[in-house]
C-alpha cells in the first residue's frame, strides 16, 4: 500500500526554532519568578502555548494564583517575544535533507500538510521560502485539543478526505509521535530512541530522512510495537 499524504510538524522537522521558544519562555519564567531550564523546556516541545504555560506555572517554587485572563496575557507576551526572534529566520535555516525530501514527495504526487502546534507556522514557512510548498496548514487556533491528542493530524487527513492509515506523520517530539499513533497513522520520528521509542520509523536527524526509506518502512509495518530504526 502507498501512503497518500505526509503531515509534517514544523519545529525540529522543517526548521529549528526550538531555541527561540526556549529563550522566550525563559524570559517569561524570569518575570514570574520561575526558572525555565533546558530540562523543563524539553517538556514544552510539541504542545500548545497555553499547555506550555501551565507546565511552566507548575514549576513555580510557590503556587501562583493567576486568572484565565492573566494567563492569556502571559501567553500572548511569550508569543510576542517569539515573533521578534523569528524575524531572523531565512531559507538557509531549513534543516538538512528537508529540501530533498519535500521535492521527492512532490515528484511522487503525494499530498503534503503542516500540522504544527504553533500559531506562527504560516509566517515561519513564508520566511523559509516554503509558503507554496504545502497543500494545507492545520490552523492551530481552530484545534480544540493539542498534541498528544490526534486532532491536529486527523484534521489534515479530513481536509484531504483520505483515510488516516494512508497518512505519514513526521515529528520530533514524544507528544507528536503519540498523536500520530493515536490517529492510526504511520509515525516517523526524528531524535533519540529513548525519547521517541513509540515511533514506527526513527532516524537520528533530518539528514537521514529519505522518501524511499520511509516508504519501505511504511510497507513493512506489520508490528506497530516494534519501531523500524535506520
């Protein structure tokens, strides 16, 4: 069986803005009296802005009694900081191997969607020079449940009108891989086996991603509990 669509995450898959997210959250944390270190930042990857804020607040040395409106203000401030930082993104910031993979997907007449938790995904794609490279961008603002819930990936498949099992999801976070698997799709992970043990196909970094390798693993996927690793 041949897949009909690929659904990519953005951060850590097409480009790496993780450091920008980290710096923005670190500043918000400092203003709230919370230390946002690298370990905490790992738990913020792949989840929505509001969920990230909740995880930051949970790390406070003393409980903070913030109203819903105050939380929204802090989340908005974080986004403004992040938007300022991504002004520097250029086409040269595409991750290794991604140009070739996107071209191969296009040449194979497969559909391509972006399923990111970021509400800035369209802007980032434009700065990368990839605005016309995808057929559909999932609007994170219209998704009720963020990753690890499968809604983001299901939304893309529903837009295309194709079965979930005919989709390949590409992610670098555990929450993203969980979401892909929960949707009944074929999951491609980028990262370490320890962090992404549930991925059905796993590579160490984007330079190892090839359409041929993914399709071979997809066709040979008979045991969802045993990831195929390159």
